[in-house]
């Protein structure tokens, strides 16, 4: 219970807290001279009225007060008055309604209008930053809503799956089910739709253990997109860090939205699937200072945002502003938000967008001992959930893969680039008769990327492996396009990455050429096989399991249409790919040696002389010193699980455009091999007969195989 406002030595926790007969409101606005809470009600004819109540108490920059008669469902916002000093980034304007940064629900949407700007602008939204705007913005801003946090969780408990067992499925709430024929139309594209048995059964059949949801925090759309008739479909434009996005709910009232999100988590947990949120604490929807004032900027821009000596935004996010987590109030807001989603909404972890931006110090340098990271690592709630960093931002020295402290895991972009280069760029070079880049880097990625994550006893689970994600080409497009095709985004094709490491196999886009299509399908199987059979934590980009396409758009952040939505009308080749992915996930599950936590050392682990990992060339002989001289060719990796009581497996790779004769290696404890999977096959086949070690086998061009290794005696 927050302390009574009559004892203001210690301010109550920020946000709204229901009490007997009313509520306590609390908001941070250090430089304000007054703050009002604005209560909105409607009469029987639907006409809205606004009642302003000054917050009478202030301590340590927090304004607070008790308001009688407030109940769950109350619509509200704030207004703050204070100095107008543009040179110090202070543009207090009581004519502008401000959302509560701690609001747990929002009602309505931002409607682009000149009155939303604290400074005076014209119809083209250009204006004078030094002149305050007198217009009231209330008609164009959503309302914060007081909600009831009670929810019937029943027996729901955290699943606490080990990362060694995890297979993550990155998915957009709407895209996954917007066109799903087995989900009722009113539930498609919603939280309830994502938890519908038709989609849950798909996840279970795949064998994934967690969904990683693209941002579900309440968000809005940039004025530039609105002007082009588009929206911020991905949601990386946060309007509220505590409120679920209402547009993803079948429910049409704020309380229902919150309850629907919680219900989704509860149903996914019941199906054995964890929920990880992609969270965007690096910037907000307010963009730069010449844009709209919606919440934080109107309350205390100097606290919430990184500013230079002239009071201008420091932008390391590419979105106009950067939240300043070196400020204790901002770090506290983020930590409170994270704890809310864990404790009240039962989510299982977070993926931090542009995580380097969260850990820059006052001099803008990345600091692995940043107070925010220390807080994550020591918090009794947050240190127990899954924490995944996107280890870069757009600022100076922003690439920091492998440099985050435990227990954080990281998106491994080196894995993505190495695997794409080997199977696509190198294969294209091999097809043209040119030399490739060799297998050394691929081998490092297959074994868990110890070069990046070998320090601080982080182990292989520090590497979240991915070949594709929401950002970039899909798996199918990666094998079908050499160039991005983003014209529909309205930016002249300038947006999106130019470093795709893709290969169209000879024709740009769709083709009727049977041999090209067959080669593309084989490349998709190779890429997916490498992902799911490598050491580390695999992440599948939703829809890649059946080869969905975005028509060559590698940045469809603003495409809320069939470009982004999954089509569930699968062709035969798509069903075959889906069966292949299911088979690969099952192989990973059934062979613990593919997902061990500790890095391989190559050391002897058994009296018979066997090592935990051994590398062989296509001739069946140990690689030894041949790494640097080997171009794209056959490589074999024997992962020894026998010394830990598990089956050993042999992974074979042929990265050339030609068939290769490969000798199965003779090694202690591996006298024979059973074929488990061959990427040359369109769909998984039954296990083949045992083949003795030392036997020469033919590998198809550009293919990989997995064998079970054993000693029949």
C-alpha cells in the first residue's frame, strides 16, 4: 500500500494505486511547477467531461495525491505546467494532455494533429520550437485507464524451461493468425487468436518451447508513415511500457484487453509454451523535440531522454530519441515495467531491442557494468527469467556481440552471417567456379561460437542462433532474391539492409524453373538444418518453417497486409519443408549432445581415447592443421555424447556445387552410423541401415547429413 499523501517524506510508487474509496496518483516531473490529474467521464449521451485535480504533494520530483471516488475503469491523464526554456529542452505546456508513463491500459489512438505539438506548428507540422502552442490536445490523445489487476490464474506457474531445451519461435501477434482459416474470424490477429487451439497445435507439432512476441507494448504510428497511408506495423514505437497494445485484442474495452493478454499467456503455458516479449526501452514514440509531446517529454524531458549540452536529443536508436537509463527514475520505470510483466502477467522473459542503448554511460560509452545491467542481474524477480540482448545499436561503437554479462543471452548475428555466407554466397561462388571462404567460421558457429561467448562462464546458451528474423529477408526470400524490393514502403527503396548475403539461384523472384526451385528448397533445408543442429539456442523466424515469402521486402515494418500475414494454404513443397523442420526439432530434442551447455574442448573424455568433439575432412581423417587451406568442401563433426550416457552424432556438410565422396570416420566408440537426416531429400525419410565406419558415401551437391554414431558391439 502506498504511503498516505499526508506523509510526503517518501513518495508512493509511480502510477495509480487503488485504495479504499479512491486512488493515489503519482508521477515524476521534477522541473514542473504544478501537475494535475485529469479525470474523464461520459454522461448518458456519450459526451465527455474533464475534471482536473491538482496533485498537492511533492517529494524528490514526484507529484502525488489521493483522489476519492476513483475506481477501476476510470479514464485519466496528466497536465504539467513549468518553465518554457527550449534551450534547456524544457517545454512545459499545460494545454497538452500527457499519458501516464505507468498506465496499465490505454483507450483510443493518437490522431495526428498540430495540437499534439508543445510548440507551435502549421498544417505541415513544421514550426517554431521557441513558441508554445495554445491549443488543447485532449481530443487527439488516448486516455490512460485504471484497471483491476485481479485475474484467475488458477494453477499457472512459470515453466522455467532450461535454455538448453529451448527452441524459440519469433512471431508477430497479428501476422500469425490474420489469415488462419481454422480460427474464428473475430479472433484472427489477436492475443486470443494466438492462443487458439488451431495455432497452439501448430506450435506444439513444431516442438517449439517459447514464442518471442514482437512488441506488444502499446504503440502508435510515426507522422511520416501516417502521411504515406501506412502504419508502424511491427510496433517499435512505444506509447506505454505497461499497457498491452489494444489493437491486438478481440476485446473492445481496456480491462478486457489486459485480461485477454493474460489469458493468452495462461493458455500458452498450459500447452507447455513460454512467452518472451520483445521490449523497446531504448526510445519512445515522441521521436525528436520537434515532434509530438505525448507523455515523457511533457513531464520531464531532461530526465527521460539523453540530451547533449545544447539540449538536443542524442539519437543512437535511429528513431529520434534515446531513453536515458543512467537516470535512476528512468531505470526504475524500466525495471518496474519488467517486473509488472513477470509478476502480474506471468511472462517468461524478454528480448531487449537495441540493448547497447540501455547500457551507455554518461559519456555515451557502452558499459557492461552499467547500473541497469547490474540491476537486471541482481533483481530477485528479473534475474530468474530469460534475458536476451540485441547486442547493438546505431551509435558510435554500437556493435557489442559477445560483450554482455551473464545471465543475458544475445542474438548472434555472427551466426546469421556465417551460415548465410557458407550456404548461399559461397555456394554461388562455387557454382561460378570461384573459391569459397572455407569452413573454419562455419565450424565455430556449429560448435556454439566460443570465440564470442567463451568468457565469464556464459556457456553455449549465451548464443541465440538465428538465420532469419523479423528484420530482413524470410528464409524463402533469402534463397529467391539477390536484392531487396522495398518500394511499397514509400522510401524509394532506401530502407532495409543492403547486406543480405542472399542468393536467388539464378533468377530474381518467383520462377517456374524446376531445377532452380529445387535448389532453393535444398538451400532452405540446409539453412534450417544448420540452425537446428548447431550448439546454442535456436530461434526460428515465424513462418519460415513452411517457406513464407514477403515478396522480397526485407523491411516490412509498415506492411499490415498480405506481405506480412502468414498464408496457411500450403503447397506440397511447403508441407514437405514443414515436416522437415518438425523432424529437425525432434532430432535436436532426442540428442542432448546437440544442445549441451558447456563448450566443447576437443579434450579426451574417455579411456578409449575419444574426445568430446572431433573434426574430420571429407577423407575421414582428422582436420589437424588443414583448416586454413580448405575451401568450400566436405566437413564432418563428431559430437561425442557417449561419455555422458547419450548417443553420439556425426554432422556432415558438403558446401560445394558438386557431389562429394565422403569417408565415414573411424573413431573410438563409433564403429557404425545410422542416417537420421539428409538435406538432399525433399522430406524426411525413414532411418537407413547401419553403415560401417570407413565406408565411402556420396553426398549430394550442397547438402548436409546427420548420422547417429554407435558401436554395435
